């Protein structure tokens, strides 16, 4: 995850061009950002941020973890995604979610929070065709207009976030991958088994599994302890202390690599790491060491 969220001010957000180049130089497969409108904390618009990252790199993929189409008219969402896919040269992975409980975001977008699930399902049903430039009837809009967006591009892989029953249904119905965050290896194993069955029932292949993890490697002020991170998860997400303690990946690169392999054994094929600390350069270097240990 690029460090573009959670800073105290815009001046504290690291230069996106520098962070993207550094990630590519360290050998990471992709760089990611979340998608927020108005949470009360400084953050950058997601698709413009990734377009900037793509413009200054050659190889590294760009990903949204996760894009919230329910905050936008679906045709605008498709236009943003198609443009980003075009500008990045086809390097986009589109994570999609129904959004978080920040009332100010939904108020700012003029969308009732209670409608987020229905709007997300409606968007997922039409996004691939809209992105591809195919004539698409928007049944969710007055008059059910048929819309054709140009230029069309090859739709990116769609990884769907969340671990609720509704989220798993969306993955099995629409997704190429499942992208849960802040989950344990047991959660991943259980979800993978359910998704295999649900996808088979729909005649679809089992999805890829990408897990959003929180990482703080090394020691010192720039690397919070497991206890500090767990406390934030309890207070911010309502986790039980036991569950909160099982989520953070901390310690040395070799210890992190062991945790990564546990997720792989549970069915994960990708990991999207959100860094928990102030020194992103050092954290990324340690994360790159852990990645190298995976072989």
C-alpha cells in the first residue's frame, strides 16, 4: 500500500512518484491505494494517485484496495477505471468493496449508506461491459439508458473485498479474486473452502485469494509493537483482544516470511501489505527481505 492515507496533513504525504519508483526498485509486484472521499483524514484520490504511479514506473502493477463504486454514478466509475487501465498499459487490478462506515463520505457523495450494498451489486453487474466499451443497459437508472463508453479496454481482474456472507456471494458471482483484510489464516482457509463450493455452484472457477495484511517489521519507534497495533484494532474495529493479536505481522523478515507462508497454506495467492509505522522506506526494505525469503 502506498503511504497516502493517515497523514496529519497533505505536507506529510510522501511523494507518490518517489514511493512508486522505490517499490518497483525493491522488486514488489504491485502498489496499491485505498479509495476515500471524506473521512476526516488527509488522503489522495485513488485513480489519479495510481495514474501518477503508473506514469513513473515500467513494470510494477497498480491496484485499488478497494475501489468503492457505490460512491459514484456507475458510468463515471467505469470511465475512471478504463482510463486508469489504459494509462497504466493494462497493469491494473481492481479491488471492489461496498465502503466503510464513514458517514461524511456518503453525505458528501449524496448516497444513503443503507444503499451501498445494492449499488455495489448493480455496479459489479455492469462494470466489465462498460469498461470494455460494449453497449450496456443501466437498469438501475431512470429510463434504463444504454451507455457505450469509448475507448474500451480489456477489463482488469476484479478482486472483491470483505468477508461477510454478502461479500462472499459477490466474489462467487462476479469476482476473479477475493480480497479480505485484517483476517486470520483460519478465516482465509474457511472462506476459501466456502468460495470453492459457491463458485462451483455458479459454474465459475475458484477465485484467487489476496489478503490485506498489516505489517510492522523491525524495532524502534518506527515499528509499533503487536500490542499497540492490536489495541488499535480493538478500539477501531471492535475486534476481540485474541483476534486482534492474531492479525498483525511483526518481527524480523524471517518471522514475517513464516507468517506469509501460513497464509499461503490457507489458500492465499497474494498479499497486500499495509505498513503500520512512520518510516515507510525502512519498512519496505524489511518487507522486501521477507519477500525474498519466500523464494
